[in-house]
C-alpha cells in the first residue's frame, strides 16, 4: 500500500514537472526543456532517453516489465516523458523523432489503460491527442 501511494505521488509530481516542461517548449526554451527531460529520466527511471529509444516498439512494455522490473507506475512516467519529448521534437521541427516518441508513448499509455481497472478521462484525452499527432506527422 505504501509503495502504491508513493508511486501515485511520484506520478502527480512528474505531471507537474511535465507541465512546466511543456510551458518551456511553448516559450521556445528548447534547451532548458531538454535538460529538464533528461534530468527526470535519470532521476526517476535511472536511464537516459537513448536507452528507451533503442528498445523496439514491439518489445517495449514486455522488456521493461520483465527484464528491468518496471511497474505500471514507472511506465506511466515513461509515457509522459516520451510524450514531452515528442512535443519538443515537433516544436524543433524534427517530425521523424516526434513520430518515434509519439508512437512509443501511445503504446505505453494504451498498455496502462488496458491494465488499469479505472477509466481516466485525462489519459483518454492524452491518447487521443497523441493519435492525432501521429496521423498529422504520418501525413507530412
């Protein structure tokens, strides 16, 4: 129970940090946004983003859950970080990278959505936004 409460608080805290990062992206401060994303990857997930980029989409959740002992809480944080990276890449005009991050983020959010027993309007909205971004990027 304590571990679950801790993870929920961590997810909420990461959500606040991600909101700040998205604010930096909107302001055009891409360097600071990138630094913050990198810091969160290492501080929370103990890996850098290149570690997650190397994992093929089809192996992503299985590899992280089974080989690296991640929990659904870790996956939710990762999905948020990947989504923020997709936003940053798109703001920089790097559509290919944005598509890659968006795809992995969506895979993880869908996995979590299927695993959880409660419906989340916020998560559903986020998945819809990611799907829309993916369709727009594939059309370019």
